[in-house]
């Protein structure tokens, strides 16, 4: 597996130990050098046997000198390919086809160190180049050529494929051909092992169990490994070896004796030898590059196909593996090698479709499985492997993996003769790579963030893990889109979308667990949810952009990304927070009201301390709400405002509760009567009247009587203060909303028009009710002894309005000193209005203790003027216009008291007929008391007549309504 270096310009490295040879084990102890020597023997033999002229031998020095003189080839005129000059500079067709770059002239000049020569000579022939590339010494090369020359001399015209080369070489060489006996014995053992591998372990066709030749050969090889075999022509042991070897090598599938000897064409022995030959294509002095003469080298190597049983398909597969393996074995520094292997695999793909050979299929599966396994080790976590500095390599590795996978899938389908489902193998594989690597990268990011979090425990206000992770994943997603997705998109149309969908799911799992553990709103929770929402927007945007050209418009990918619904979670948490805070304010309201005594001396503003506490709590709640690090303040504000509005409404309702209403203090209207003083009927009526008159006092004992005028004034002040503070609070909220920039200015204004509706309405209603209650309590309750019980009782001249005015003025002083400026005029106006009502009540419903003559009218008008002057107070009191307006009713009724009785009766008769529609001859009905006094209203006129002290009025009332003649 490729491992990313810390330096961006470094190249990832890997150990080739992870890649076992796919062709299989030979089962014999043959070293790489022994296999190279054997492969070289086959190569030289195959090249020589293709010539038409007899073999001759000269020394290496003579051969070199001859080439340098550009003379005709005297070494081996029958093998022109081995002795082809390296003077050609034509571009390599093989390199061009495989995508390999041409080496620089300096690098080409560096190929000048022949093995074993000890001199810095540059190879001058293809044969010499191959020898050097295969690490074969000149001495070994000379011996091989001598041996082949001897073989040719003894078997003139015999081709390489019709002989068993190791057998022939065994017979040609003696110990004197080697530097020492040990080398000769080692060489002999190597050839015996070659025979064992090619004829016994990996034969061209299966061995016949009934044949004794394999057993004889095993015995000969076992003996030869223990002590050297006599190899002379007349040697019995050599003759037995030859007959045994040839009987095994010349077998055929039809049972006849084959002219071709099969000793090196069994799998995997032939592939291992061929692999060794192909290794000669790589520069021995620069392992990461292919020699410029690769075309000529491959031309020579292909001459061994007849011996090794190789064809073009096996060549393509084997060369693909060699290129790939060499890339890995040399530290993965030359991407061209992998690129060439990838290009050659395209040919292998075509080959695989064209054949159903089971042996080839087995080799193919083994080779590609190893390549695929290597590639996927890096691709399943490509974020660890690839980066912007080596992203080109990633494209090659993905291509290599995809082609390998496609060939393997097709090969398996062919092997089992199954109709493969129409599946996009490339897309499926790349999809798996993307998802696997993204998950791996996510896990690493998560662990990194957790480790960093643990190391920063002592820091102040550290960010939550998932907030940091969201930031890191945003960067990861953008890198994915910029670096990796363009590569993957070649095989996967929604590469970026798949990556971000996987990231979205990974983070979503962590977020889901986090949310399940949240039971209340906290800064950490909000930070995480906002970070999640921001991350999700980035991921979705990438997915949408990546899906523009897809068939479904990215619908499948978007559906895969189940929304985090971070805003919904935040909204739910904020609503819980709001409910908790509103409940806390509600508790404050109840607790403070229970302790409230409405003391006007509690503070200089003379409003209730409880209101100050409740408003302060509300203000703190609103401030805390806008300090929440959320973006949906405008949407959630109504919930908070409605909750606080209900709490404040409850405060206002409780503040005015128990104070009574204006009807609580108004005396009950007494029945009309003309009873004589002292008569039984009078006493009965008076008793009834007295009971009615005392009703307000009875009904307002206990709590009502304990509420004095100063306490009522404090309540009025308190409600007025709440109204004022609600305006201030509203402006604060508008400023907060504008600062948050989360709602348009017009929308903010529209929202705030409807805030605190319940509280404001309750305050308006409460102030009105308390002002009316205060006025009625002053006039009808606190001053009842000088108004109801004293004014005009008995003799009018001796019971005038002065006592009432004196005490009323004292109450007005208390009210003026207690009530706030903004509501003082209203309270005094209500007191004035109620005083006027009380004055009329005395005149029109004062009961049998009051009577008025025409002469009393002047006194009544004068007293009423005194009453109005009290409120005008020489211009320092209420406006004259207001006094005139509210005194209109009284001023309209007072003239009735100076109207003569006859005219009064006529007015009453006319008003009654107009109201009831009766003729002049009909008996007048008794008009009901409406309580709305008016000089044209029948009941008002009747009451003036009832309290008129003269005979005409008495007779009229007696005749019309049978009322007593005398009072």
C-alpha cells in the first residue's frame, strides 16, 4: 500500500514483499541468478536457431573489435538480431504505444557498464545489451555460446524447439569448462533442477501415472544432486538420463511422439522464465527506466515463444505484471511504468474477451487479483495516499483498478457461463472507493479533533468537538471537490456528490447522538447545531453543482442526504428555553403580588416594587433571548413575546382585582314617594331606603375597605408605569432585531405593532377601571356622610355643599400628590365627573328626606358653581372647556328646578307621550328609571316633580300615579 509522505514533493513508497508472484511457486530451489542464466541460454539458443548459416565461435574481444570496425558479422552470421548495432536513434514504437517517455541523451549515455567486464564500455549490440541487462558475465556468455556451437556442430540444422537444452548442455560441458569443480557441480545441479521443474513439477501435459519415466527421472535427479553425474556421450548414466528426459519431453496429447520437445512450456515454469527475460527491458543502471532499445530487446525475447509456449496474450499479461511489479519494487517513483502497465491492460482486456482458455483464465485471475488488491489498498483510503502533489498517480491507479475489476468480473461470468447483470463495474468500484476513503478520512478527522480537544482542556471557552469537526469537514469536502472528484468523475458521474453524501451521513450519525443527549439549550448545543447547518449547506451545494448534468438532476444523491434539521432542533430547544423563562416570570408575578402592599411610600415614583421586579425579569429575559447565538430571532420572538405578554396581563388583572367597580359604590336608587314624615308608609319606605343606602358600606367591608385612595393611586401609577416601560421594551426589541440583520425594517415594524397587545389592553382597561373606582369611592364611599347623608337633607339652606367641597378638596390634594403626572388629570376628571353624578343623584334620587321649592333653585345653581370652581381652581385645575363639557347634563337639568310646576307638568306630559305614543286622554304610564338624566327625559322630569314641594305637584302625582298628597 502506498503511504503518503510528510513532504509534499516526496513520493509514496511501498514494500514489494506485499506482492507475491501471481504465476505460482516453482517448487524447486532455483535462485534468481540461476533462472536468469537459464532464460539467457534459451534466448541465445532461440536466436541462433533462427539463422540459416552455421554457427562459428570467436572470443568476446574479437567480437567487439569486429563490430567497432563495422565489418561483417563473423561471430554468428546466423543470428543477425543478436549482433544488431545500437547506432539507431529512431523513437521506440513500444514506448510510444505504452506511453513511456523517451530517456534524455545523458541517461542513454549512462548505459555503459557491462557486467563482469570491469570496464566502462558501452554495449554496441543488442545481444550485448541483453547480456548486460540480464546480469550475465562475459565468461558465462562465452561458455553458453561454445556449448551451443558444439550442439550445432553435432546436430546440424536441428532447431531449438526440437531439443531439451539443459540436457544438451549437460552433455557438452565438463568440469574443465568452468573455473573450478564447485562451479561445475552447481551448474550441473541447476540443470537437473530445471529438468525437474519443466518435466516433473510443471509439465506441458499431465504425467501418466502408469509411466515409469517420471519416477526414473526423479531417482536420477536425486542421485545427481548428491554426487555429480558422468555426462560423457558413452556414459551409461547420461544415456539413461537422455532416454528418460526425451520420453517425457516428446509426449503429445494424441499419444504420438512429438517432434517438439516440451520441457520449458509448462505453467508456471515458462512464465517465470519469460518474466525473467522481460526484466531485461529495464535499465540495469537505472532501475526505474526502460531501455531505449526496448523494441529490439522484445524482438529477441519473442524468439523464445516457441520454446516457452508463450503467445501474444500471455506476453501482454506477463509484461503488464512485470511493468507493474517493477514500479512497486523500485519504490513507486516512476509513474510511467504504472501508466504503461495500465495501457497494456487494455490489450489484456481485449485478449480476455477473445479466449475461454481455462489455464489463461487462471493466470489472468491470479495476476489481476494481486494488482487489484494492491490498488485498492490505496484507493480505499486515498485521502491517506494521494494529494495535490501526486494526483496524476491516483488517476493511473484508479484506471488500473477499474480495468482489473472489469476483466475479472467478465472472466468470472464467462467461466461460469452466467449472464452478468448489466452493472457499471467501474462506477460501482469507484463509488466504493469514494465512500470507503471518505469514511476513513472522517474517522481520522474525528480522532484528531478529539485528541486536540483533550490536550486543550485548560483553555478558556474551547469550541465543542462537533463544531471543530464541521469546520474540518468543510475543508475536506472542498478539497475533495477540487482535488479528487475531477479524477473520479471519469468513472463516476456523481463523484463529488457521493463523497459529500457520505460525509453528510458520517457527520449526521455523530450529530444525531449529540442531539439525543441534549435536554436544554446551551451555548455548546447552539454552536454545534449552527456549525452543522453551515456544513450541510456547503455539502448540499457541492452535491447540487455536481448533479447538474446527471439524468435525475441529482435527486438520488440529495435524497440520500437526510436533512440534519438543525434549525428545527434549535427552534425546539429555544422554545423549551422560552417556556422555562416564561414560567420563571410567571412565578415572579405570583410571588411579588403576594407580597405587594401598594404602599405609596415604597419609592419616590409611587408605583409598586413588584412591577419593577417583574419588568426587570422580562427585560433580562429578552436580553438573554437576543444573546442566544441563533439566526431565527424574528421567527421565535412572537413565542417569547406572547408568553411574557400573558404573564404581564396576569399581573395587571391581579393588580386591579379586588378593588371593586364603580357600581360597587353607587347607592341603590330609592323608590319614588310622597309620604308624610312620621307616617307608617314613610317609615317603611325610609327603612327600605336606609337599607339601600348602607349597601355600599356593607358590600365593601373586608378587602374593599382595606384599599384606600393612596393604594388605588399606586395601582394606577403602576399600570401607567407598565405601559410606559412596554414602549421602552418595544423599542429595545426593534433595535435588537435591526442589529441582528435577520429581518427587513418593514417586517420588524409590522411585527412590533402587535406585541404586548394583551398587556397594553389590560393596562388601558385597568387604568380606566381604577380611575372610575377611585372617583366613585371618593364621592360615594369616603364622602357619603357629607354628600349622601348631609347635602340638602331637611332644609336646603342649612345643608349646603360646603362640607362636601372641603373634604373633596382634601381628597384631591392626596390624589394630586400620589398619582403620576401622566394620569393625574384623568383621575381628577373622573372624580369631577363622579361628583357631578353624585350631585344629580342627590337632586333626583335623594329619597323622602329631600324636597325642593322654586326658591331653592338659586341655591342649587350656586352650589354647583362652587363645585365646578373647585375643579377649575382659578385656572390651576382642570381646563374650563373640560369642566363645561362634563357639566352640560347638570346645567341642563338645574333650570327644571326653577321652572314653575304647571310648565313642568306640561313638559313631562309631552315627553311621556312622545316616548310612549299615548293620546292626551289616556293615562300616562310610569316611566322607568334609565339612570341617564336629561331635561327632556320623562323619568328625570317626573323626579323633579316628585321632589317639588307644592300642591299642584302633589295633586298631579296623586291623580296620575296615586302617590300621597303630602310629603
